[in-house]
C-alpha cells in the first residue's frame, strides 16, 4: 500500500495471521518488508502463541531467503512453516487448476 504525504510517496506493508480460533496478529511495517521484519514478526508470534506455531506462507521471495531459513532452523521447536503451492489455470485443462511447487 502506498500513500502520498506532502508530495512524497511512502510505503507501508502489513503481515498478519489468524488462528483457527479467530485470534488475529498483525504488524504494520513502515518501509520495505524484508527478512529482518519477517523474523521480528516470527519472534513476536512465537512469544504470544502456544507451545508451537504452524504457519502457512505464500511464496514471497523473502520467505525463502537464507537468514529466514537459518532462523527457522534454529527455532524448530517453536515454529514450523509450510508454503502454499504456486498455482496457474491452463485453458488446455478445461479450467482445472494446475499446481506445482517452485
């Protein structure tokens, strides 16, 4: 999301979660969303959650970067991450979704 302030363009990003009980958590980021902000969110999420977090992410590049992978590997007992499959619809399959892992 971008908005103009005094003729300049500023950027806000947001990351959010929702539990199966409906509890939400979110973080508004002033500027670019990067691995440092994602790890900061993971830390906050694991502090407030129960014994273990199971998190489903899309395939944004920052979700797969080396610092994030290292942090997740060091915190396996607290958080486990799963990724959505990247999907595309092909007209040759009569509108059936075709998915593959990147």
